[in-house]
């Protein structure tokens, strides 16, 4: 199975943190998790029911491969600086409402 990921090894992703800082980072590891299970019909247990999901996670050269930070695409790593800035703005609006 072949996956098309948003970022590839060697490319630059734009990472955000809790302080709202945006920094370029070099992709060093790509991890994709794809869940597509039809499950077991009529099961009383949630973990046996149908499940689906897709998530891209990245590790960056600057923060360490295998021992550094894990960034989730669309949550704290983005393809462009503009997308990262938009995510920081949305986050700041959410925390200022509470």
C-alpha cells in the first residue's frame, strides 16, 4: 500500500508550539497510521466495532529522530508558514474565550 503524505523526508514543515512560536523544521521521519476495520458485528465491546482513521506524524531533524518531538499534521505541523499561523490564531481565539 502506498500513501501520499503532505510532507516527505528532507522537506520543510512549519511547527507550532504552546507559546505560538512557528519554526521551520526538516522532516526526518514520516509515520502514517491508517485504520480501516469493518469490526465484528453485534459486539458489545467498543474496540470490536467498526473503526476508521488516518493520521500523519513526523519527527524532525532539529528536534531529534526517534528521541525527539512527534508532530501531528494539521495539529502542530503544517505544510506552509501561513497554515501554521492560521492554526495559532484559531488556537489563541479558543483559549481567550474561556
